[in-house]
């Protein structure tokens, strides 16, 4: 057992209590409140510190890129076909690659392990913890979303050898795929089709369709597609959202905001962080994720960089922490497991010297992953 005492406990969604304790029993939170006692527990004194839920990185490809075997292979993109909805990111995962990262130091305790950005339909996302002895230990939830991409990267990948070579072909291929899956779903008797089965889960809204779309035109096309098939969409990137925001808010869709400085994509789309703060306060469901599904290893650094830019743009520390905890957990539909501090949820906890979204010197002092003391700045 692990007992965290005397901290300012931030439960999530703006709720906090000073001087409360958290008792972890195995991988879950057993009790929260003042004056908790467990004689045999390991104790962390959080006096003068802030206790938050562990950060949830919405999408990240690290762990499945192929760094672990040093072969130069990028396992997150299957470029023999633009449509591969039944691909499962779990089978690209390499535990050695995860163990080389510093997620604990950054306060990230879980993330959506995602296929990459080159396929129209790239495969299925899972949610993993950042610590585990064996591969199965780290998988918290499997096949929880369908990953898609509707950007120029898809055209650049396939345009020299096959369709799609244009954005209109990209839309038509997605439309054809969902229409065929809808017809398949309506049949009383059918031959099993693994790809259509995944698309049917999205059509039934059992899983979200998480799709990259950066420009206003790209977002408008996804709005048309998602509305036609009543999909639960999470837009990634979404730098050109400003003029489409009212439609996205009305649809109840979520947005994973990436790093606007990456490849100058924010500048290309006339994007400001101030506009996203304004849209958030008008009802936009918003998370920060940092473009980590592109496959390089600095996704956790990007996350804090985007957080700093959002704070400079006027977002409060509490708003930003929600954008990095309960909001992405809700978008990934794992908010019953992670994203806030509640009895019965995973014991994913960070102990900080202040709010880490507000100032870089308000750093993470301890990181707890599934009840295990995973990182300590003091060297444990």
C-alpha cells in the first residue's frame, strides 16, 4: 500500500482539498480524505505540494515506432494500402522502446498508443500505462478507437504509386468505406470482414473516430463525413478550426490540439492559442496532445510546451490541467479508469511543487503509476 499525506489534492474538474490524503491499494485508489492511516503503507509526505491525477497524453506513437530494434523501421505506418482499419497498434509495440522514455519525469502516466499519420484509415488505438514488467502489464484498454488521417501527408505518401492522389479521392475512399461497412452491418448473414467490423463499431458509436485534420477545408470535409454517418469524432491538430468551431461544438466533438510550431502549421492556418482559449470557454471540448502520433520521441516535451503557450494565451492552470487529464481521458473513453482522483480509479498520481502547467519550475516531484512509486526527483 502507498499513502500520500498532507497535500493539496486536486481531484479533477476544478475540485481541490487542502491537507487530504490518498491511500493506494495495489493499482487502484482505495481511499481519499483527511487523516487516513495505514500502518504498513509506504508514506510520501506531500506537505506544501500539489497532488494531481497523472497526465494523460491523448495520442503518442512512441513505443510502436521501431526505435527498440535499431533497424530504422517505422512500425506505425503500413503504406501498402491507405485503408487498414483492422490493424492493431498492440502488435507494433516494443516494451524496450517505452522503457527508454522519460514519461514519468514529465508526469505522464498513460497515453493513447496510436498508429501514425500516413494512412487514411490507420488502425486501432489502445491506451497504455508508462510502466510495466511485461508487455501485457502496460495495456490499460485495448482497441478503444479508430485512427484516421485526412491531411496532405496521406496524398504525399500514396500519390506517387496509387490512390489517393487528391483530397477529393481521400474523401471518396472514406465515404465508400463507411458506406460499405453500413451495408455490411445491415446484412442478416455475411462473411466475416475484420476491417468492416471495426468500421461498424465506429458507426454504432461504440468507439470514437480519431482523425487528423489540420486546415479549415480538411475539417469541413470531416464535419460532412462525420455528420453523414453520425460518428463520434475526435479532431487532431485542428489548427484551422476557428471558422468551423460552432459546428464542432454543436456536434459535441472533441479536439486534440497539437503543437502549432511544429512545421509552422499554426502559422499556415492563421491559428492563435488565444482563439482556442476563447473556443474552450464557449464549450469546445479540448485536450492538449503535442503531435506525438508523428512518431518522434519528444511528445512529452511538446505537451508541456503547448501547455505553456496556452497559459500565456490566458488559460488558467486549472483549465490546462483538465486539458491534460480528464479531458483526454474522456475523449478516449477511459475516464472511468484515469484522468481524475477517485476511489476505484487507477492510482495514477503526480505530486508537484505548484501547478506544472503554469511555470516550468513547478516541476513534478513524484510520479505514481498504478500505485507504484515510479519516479522521484530525489533519485529513488
